[in-house]
């Protein structure tokens, strides 16, 4: 079997940092190339400076390393995208086109591209949001992700491109910091609980959102990429679910370990973004098609997060 050469684009971001590590453990250090627009803080393996919007440079990197698979993670998330909508659109779409076109031309064989629960909007059913439902996102991030999903499916159907995608909920991990998302509060709250035993949430107490612990997200991502092609029946993007909670509930889970922890609320512009998203997700297609199964719930994640952050 020919060795896969995997390029992670956006390797310095929240998912990229952890996914690159995990892929290197599975596929070997020399078969996973990290890339980003900025140099890594710690030099720990093959790395290329790469702006995914620069098509020539992208093709140069593909050629240099004989890349067969791409995990395209470079994107602006929901909150940052609202502040810079034009750039968000350009980055989120142009990067995807460049990679899909390389796959169409046969330069690379397989593409992973993350979508998000942000593809849903205020008119979508909020509880147990189905795979197929009303999709009228009202954030630029959500609009770009929905357009991206349509492009992925189009490239698969028209040109046979092997592209796979997941609609991530909010992702929570202790190894890397999130950047620019609406769900980021659920990461910061753990850091502040340990440091200050208090946190001011930018979402109100009742804002329930779908979330997932990073080990589950990595398992979903690599599980989907490694699934046999005929099991991947949805080529737009799969709903996946981990858990759902609101700020009050995560605070209560933290209090089981840090009884003096206090939370207060000061909602900002991210409240409206969160209010437009689902509260829980139905992921029965992912379970049925390629065997997706999450391991963590709010309690087990909280224990693991706090133990690991205390250790740092
Ligand atoms: C965000 O909050 O923007 C992201 C997402 C849900 O895609 N974490």
C-alpha cells in the first residue's frame, strides 16, 4: 500500500494543533506535514509556511512532499468573521476552491474540510436538529460554511472528488486555545475556574449549545477520513453530536470539583450568534453510516479538563 502523505493546513489553530499530533502518532512523523501562515511556537516536525489562498504556493507544497491527503482547517470562526466579513468569505471559500480544484485535477486524492453547526440558522428546528432541515444561516461564517458544503457535494458528484466533512459543534480541549468562536466560553471557563475561581460569561445562563470534547472530535474526524468510501454516503457534511449544555450547567459541573467557583453573565454580540444556532443535534446518519460514537459527556469532560489544566 502506498504511504499517505498528509498535509494539515491551519496546523496552528485549535483543531490543527491536536489533529497534527494525533495524525503523526497514527501515520508517522514523516508522513504528516503541518502548515500555517505563521511559524509554530515549538519546532516539532515537518512544517511549511502556507497561505491556502496562494494557489501556486499550495501546488508547490503538494509537489514537494507528494501530498495525497489534505485536512483544510484554515478558516475564520463565527465571532471573528462578523468583524471582518469580506476577509472571512475570501479565506473560507478561496481556500476550499484551491484544495477542491487540486483534488479535481488529481494532484491530491482525499480532502477533509470542516463545516459547523453554524450552517443552521434561526428558522432551523433547535432540538435534535436533523441532518436535512431548513438552513438559513444569518452569520457570514455560517453562510460560508453552507456554501462550502454545497461545493463539496458538487465536486464529489460532478468530478468524483473524495471530500469528507463534519459539522463541528463547539470544541473544547485543554491542549490548545480556541480563536474567535462563539462557543469559546466553554474553554475559557475552565481556565478561569482554575486561575480565579470565577468567570464572566459572554452568553447568558440559559444559552444551550451543542459541544464536543476534543478527543471525540479527533476520533470523528480521523474516523470519517479512514472510513471506506462507500460508507461515506453524505458528501456535503455530517451532523455529529457530543453533548449539549448551557453556561449554568457547565458552571454546576465545575462546582462539583471547585465548590467556590462563581459565574456571572455579561452577554455581548455573540449572544445573537448563539441564539441563531441549534441546541442539540441529531447525528443518526453518522452513527449508522460510519460508526460514529462519542465517549465524553459534560461530567467526564469536566473532570478530564480540570485534571489536565491543573497539571499544566
Ligand atoms: C464557533 O463558535 O464559531 C465555532 C463553531 C461552532 O463552528 N466553534
